[in-house]
């Protein structure tokens, strides 16, 4: 296993649409996944998409940290997704803070679907489906955006809500009170994904 270099904003691989994985049993795919897991553990992140480690394949790994679990159904252990697909389950949108390993030290408020259903294949080609809401839904959408060449700043609708994490965290109460609320009038802090 190896720790891989994280591609940063501006690198062309982050703007490409990643290729489907056709052979789930390919030893190279299994190696990429192992290296992604080791890299994610090393950087202390929550999620990682293959394009972020310079591999243009539709592979995502993520988990929901204990600090973000609101009830038992939100508990999500490390999940390895190949060729994931997302479908919103309603039109409800919320806006919340996001950060990204490919955009160090910055964060912004991003609108995402509140409730989704997503599907994927694991490294053995077995199909899975899961519903997600809240933070769980946000992480899945954030990571899967990487597979389509999108980074969270591309989704920010109010650039006054984008900046350095240190500055935003120092002024978060002012920012939240004055501007940003979700459709249910609350805003949550989001760590790196």
C-alpha cells in the first residue's frame, strides 16, 4: 500500500469526467482502493475520490464521522463505492459548509439535496443501494461530484460565503446569523471531506 499525492484545485484531472470501472476484479483497482484508504487515513479526511489521487476512475471512499451522527441510521462505516449513482428523493435543498482535501485551508457554503438515494458496486462487483439525508447525503454528493469534474466552489452561489477556514470559523456566528440557513433554518459546520 502507498500514500498517494492529493491533486489540488487547478490540476486538470480534477476537471475531467472519470471513466467507469469495467472490471471489478482487476488487481489494479483493488490496489488503487487500498492506496486510497491508506491516503485517507494519513490525511485525516472523511472522503476521497479517485480523481483526487490522480486516477480518473469512478471510485469513492467515505465514512460519516461519529461527531456527525445524529441518530443510528446516520452511522456509516467506511464505504467503498465503484461506479456510484445518485438520485434526489425530493426537491428539498439545504446549504451547509464544505471543505475539500483538494482545496486546502478553504471552505464555502454549498447547496445540496437534503435526501438522496444512491447506488454503487463494491470491489467484488456486488450491487448496493442506500438512502441518505443530512450530512451523510452531503458527503456522498460532494465526493461523487469529483467523478464528474466538479469541485464544491463550482456550486457556491454566494462567493461571500467562501474563504479561509480559519477566518470563517472565527466569524461563523456572524456569517450564519446574517446570511446562511438551510430550508429548515439551521446551519451545520462541515469538516474536510
